[in-house]
């Protein structure tokens, strides 16, 4: 059997915020988790102008802060700031396919097309911090350019400690099955990502030579999934978990932001259950925390 330390919670923008990480952490105290991607421009700009309170990661255990951007100097500065906030490692996004990141900003997956720039960013970030640096990337830009090996070799030369590899190309976005390649001759440990849904999937990729597995969408509505993958028999009361998650969100964002933000989580927690579409419609109209709590309690018939 494998340990929680080998199963990473993937970065998911708009999802793996601090409240979500807190609820995952409750079930998997040792699992490494990656934050949502944060733009180097927003980190450095906001930090200089003292515009916002950054998350501190000290009390969160093994959390890697993920940065994205195409500006070498700002990426290094951003990494340093997040190291100061207590991140255990820095992850560089080299796989995000959305046009805002990969096309307009020349960042994320675009770095798979510009290995020279990717190398400069990795060199600068590794030099800027004392904590480990990782990258998260894909097989390549498209079917004709599956050159992840070249990027991993550059990463290793730059001093990057490990990489997460999503078994799709940029062109595939999130569609079709993830296909993971042979990584046995990779110069750094590789974490398998894409469609990891259960313990069998983890076992399969570990047997293939991957150093670990990274779970993304499998966490939605199931923040306990990593502990289950590790063979722990977690008694799950979904209503209690959803209410606890909501409390964390309220504490972090305040009611006005947390309630609408929580709608998607309520939908994921209830997915596949009887009357879940009525529940979703009801929740989507709720704007205050007390009514949302009542709706959750009623849906699961949970009255503690
Ligand atoms: C809604 C959503 C948001 C994502 N946000 C990020 C992100 O911020 N950074 C990143 O590197 N990948 C991001 N990804 C990609 C995931 O981390 C992961 O690579 C992908 O979902 C495949 O893994 P899965 O099949 O386990 O979901 C995101 C994916 C989704 C669906």
C-alpha cells in the first residue's frame, strides 16, 4: 500500500483555495497539495503595494504554491514572496491551456513551445528560493509535439526537483482519456496526473515508475478521496463535511462571497444523488449562509 505523501492534490483554479485545502487536509494530513495558480504579476504587484493579505501557508503542512507567468524576473520575485509566506515548495505552471494564460500571457502551456524561456524561468526561480521547485506540465503542445522529455531534461538541468505530468497535450484540453508515457528514464521524479480516480489508478502509475500520483477532478465533492486511496476506511458523513467546508469558506471569504462560491461545491457534494438537480436549483437561489445550511441539512436529512 502507498502513503498519503505519494498522492498529491492537484492545483484547481477557483477550487483548491484555502477552505478547500483545509477540508482535504482533515482527511489527508500528510498529502502534498498545490494551491490554485497565482499570476506572478498579481503577486509582485499586490505585494509591492501592500494591496492584499496573502495566504500564509505555515499552518497548512505540505503545500506547494503554484505560480504562472512569462516574465523571468517577476516569476523569481513571486517565488521568493511565496517562500516568505511559508510555502513548502514552488510549482511552476507549464500546462495551463486556457487562452488567457497560454496565448495572451505567453505562460502556462505556452512554455512547452518556448523551452528557452521555460529554462530561463526555471533557472531564475530555482536560484531565487531555498525551497524545492517543481513544474507541472503536459505531454506537449499537440499530437505532433509531444516533447515533454526535452522540457523535463531542461528542468533537471535547472535544478527543478520533480515534475507533475498530465497525460494530455495542450490541444486535448481536458477531453479524452489521459495517456501516461514511460518515465522510467526521466532524470527527476515524475508525478502522474490525469484521470487518477481510485487506489487501482494510483497503483498502476506507481508500478509504471511514477514517483506519485496527483488527483484533480477526483477531489470534487469528495475531499476524502486521498485517504480512501490509501486504504483508510473513512466514515464519511457528506452533509457534515459540506457544512464544515462551508464554515471554512465563510470564515475565509465572508458570507457575501462564500455563499455564491459554495454553490458549485454543493452541486459536487450532491452529484448523482436522488433529487440533486432540485437541490442545485434551490441552492443557486440562496444568498445567505443560514438558508444554505438549512438546505444542506434538509437534503441529506442531517439534523445535528
Ligand atoms: C477547473 C480546473 C482548474 C484547474 N486549474 C489548474 C491550475 O490552477 N493549475 C494547474 O496547473 N492545473 C490546473 N488544472 C489542471 C489540473 O490540475 C489537472 O492537471 C487536470 O484536471 C487533470 O487531472 P484530473 O484528471 O485528475 O482532473 C485545472 C483543471 C480544472 C478542471
